[in-house]
């Protein structure tokens, strides 16, 4: 998806190979939320590449203000996108509130 600018895949079982595919396939990516993606090992210089390529990067251990990375899935209404969590697939969530 060469035109993709924002991607929230927090909590996904993504690994380094998948993250490399995202970085290679999404050169315009400005925002990437990886909170809770605990399968990432950041082998070689992957974390540096993420920081160099992505303007707004959230890493697996980064927390929200309240200390929880999974807040959107637990709240009945997501504060960021105002969509009901009952309508969401709990394994994937994307907030596009800034655009």
C-alpha cells in the first residue's frame, strides 16, 4: 500500500519479517502504532529504520496516558475514533481520527 500514511496494528502478532514488509511497501507511512506487538524482536537495525522512516512511532512497550496500550479494545466507545468496540474485530483496530 504505497499511499498508506497511518497504520494502527497494536496487539497484532506481527514479527520482524512482517514489519519489514510494511516498511518496504509503505514508503509514505508517517504514523505506526505497534503497541502490544510483542513478537517483534527488532533484529539487525530494524528499530533504527523504524525511527528514521516513521515520524510518529509507537513501540510495543509504549503505553497510553493511563498506562494501558489496549484501551481502545476495552472501552465500549473508543475515545479516538468514536466507534463501538462491539462492531470491531478485537484482533484489529484502526483509528483515523486525525484525518
